[in-house]
């Protein structure tokens, strides 16, 4: 895939952070009209069907017989496990604490990318990833009151692990599949499964099909899920997975800022401190560092040429 220019990379990152940040307050609104598992399934399935129309002209690139395991594994990690654990887990923990644990994902992506993709690791990068996680934790501290459920913590960790593993998996094998087919099929497969689960445990009679909800659902399906995942995979493919994932630390910040501006939520000292930590984190993860303190790539080193061959 063609590398991205710096201006285009910045534009795509800005788009992704904005729409995925907006997703949190919009999802809260959507849950007022539809039960959680059905909401997760319907919005994901709708996104996959919308993308299917863009994928059909690229049918020759599907190669489903050879690549179907990639689509299914990606659907399991990035859709079914991530969204279902996320949706269920919010019922066990305060949203601030749950968000902080889920956004351990960029840290996990950095570690997994070093272990499985051979990306470099150094002390500054590790410090930056951890600083970003603690920045999210500080921002979310206002929602950390109340009973701490072990089940909720495990569900949040599972959500972070599945998202991180799915990100690194797509980075590793993504060149073997068409990106539009990848997002479309994983969303359709995951959406069907979650919609079926929601139908079994929830009631369609509880859905309120108001115009505001339909607009909310369409925006999330088109911009947050369909276009958002396409942009996310494009960014991951264009650079180091750990560095690109570090920008997702900005997503809960955007969500809270939108709540402050439009929902009357307060701008606190914790939010300001967390913002500074996140900005510093992204700088540390993405800055160039030469020579010292580098943990070598996990790839097998090249053997030196035989004597006389130089």
C-alpha cells in the first residue's frame, strides 16, 4: 500500500480522533433508545452492509477461499470480543474506570508490535506509552468512584486485549486482503452475531425508533464504524502500529471535551493534567531516538555473508 504523506497522515488522524471521540457521547444517547447488545449489533451490521456496496466492485480482490480465516479472526478480535465485552462491561464498572482500562490498548499494541512485528522499542517509547495510559486514567478519575467489580475489570482488560491483538493481527496480515472487504466482512459477521445475541437476551419492543435515534445510528454506522475502521487500518498499515495507536489516547479527551462544551460537564484540573500527559505521551512515542536505550527488534538477525563474499 502506498505510504501516506505527513499532511494526509495528520488529516486522517484528526478525523479518526474526532469521530471516535464523538462516538462516546453519541453512544450514550443511542442507548436511551435501544438496548445495549442490540445497539452494538445493529450499528455494526449496518456499517458492514454500507461498506459492502463499496466492496462489490472490488469482488476480484476478495479471494475468499484463500483469505476467509483472516476475515473471521479479525471479526472475532476487533468486533465480537471488543464490542461485546465493552458493552457488557460498562454495566459492572464506572465509565471512567472502564475507559481508563480499555485505553491500555495503545500500551499493549506497542508491546505486541515489538514481540510479533519486530518493531523497535526503547525506554523513551515505553515511558511515553505508560504516560499516555496514566493520562487517560487521570482524565477518567472523576468517574472512578463506587464499587469496583472484579468481573468488570476483567471485561475491560479483555476488551483492551482483543482490540490490541486485532490491531497487530491486521497489521501483520492486512497486505493479503483488500481493506474494504476486510472491514465490511468483519462488521457483517460480528454484527450478525451480536444482533442474534441481542435478539435472544433483549427485546425489540424496547427500541424507540425516533428521528433523533435514527440520525444517531446512521452517523455512528457510517462515520464512526465504517469510515473510522478503514482510516484506522490505513494508518496502522502506513507506519509503526505502536506509534499510530498512541494517538488513540486522545479519543477519551475529545469525548470529555464534547461533554464539557455541549452537555454542560465541568472542565476540571484532572482534565487539564491528563491533557498535558497525553500530549507528552504522543510526543515521546513518536520522537526519533537514536542509538542508546533501544531494545532490538524481535526479528531474526541476518547472518553475516561468508568469508570472501564481501
